[in-house]
């Protein structure tokens, strides 16, 4: 499994999630080797553009429809474990943030902080898709609602989220 396979899977997830617009809940995906998925479910080959030309290590994402988050996303992730057939996982989540020069104005009270950020005229909406593999690869992509044509990407885009996802893959 290559880093390129993880990057390609995350970009595909981001495109898929983007079709639903903004204001979506967190969405969790299992990442499995496409070749293994097609071998287990041959009918899925019809949904792949060129199944005979799959890049080595290609990953397919399988959305976990039953995933619902409560007040603490990281705690919710700490309750998840994956079977060995799952080679990685990814999460799409939307958040609001304000520029660094505003951060010291954010109230300490969590409810007041949420309201402050949501109502601030300089706030930004961001969608991040972070993924990790059992082999230790991690990557993230992000898109700002105010700049939808640009996709930001990095190995350590949201390190805490990557760490939480990696824990779901621990034996």
C-alpha cells in the first residue's frame, strides 16, 4: 500500500462528500484494497472504470453509514475498532475557525466559544478529510468554503485527528 493510494482515496472521498454541499455531519470511511474488494465481491468490478488497470495498492472507501458523533468526536473515535480486512480509515469533518489574531478573544466557556466563532464575521468554514493506514501512512486534505477551487493537503494536516484515527486501527 503506497502513500499515493491513500492520497487518491482521500481526494475521492473529498469529491464524494463535496457533492452533498456544506453543513454535513462527520462521515467515517473504511479503506480496503480495491483488488481484495473486487475479489470478494466480483459484481463491484462493474462500478470501477477500468478494473484491469487498477494501480497497485489502490484503496476503495466504504462509508460507515451507522457512524454518528456526539459532543466529543475524539471520544467517539476511541470507541471504534476495525477488523483486520480494513487497511485504513478516513474521516470527513467540517469545522469553523477564526484567524489567529482573533483566537485570544474566544471565550473560555465552550458554549460561548462555539457561539463566538459561529457568529464572528471573519470565521471560515473548512472541510477536512484525514486518513491513516495500518502501515503508518497518514494524510489530509482540506477545502475552505470561501475558496472552493483550492485543495490544501499535507501529511500532518490535523495531527490530533490522525492520531485518533490511527488508534482505531490498533490491535
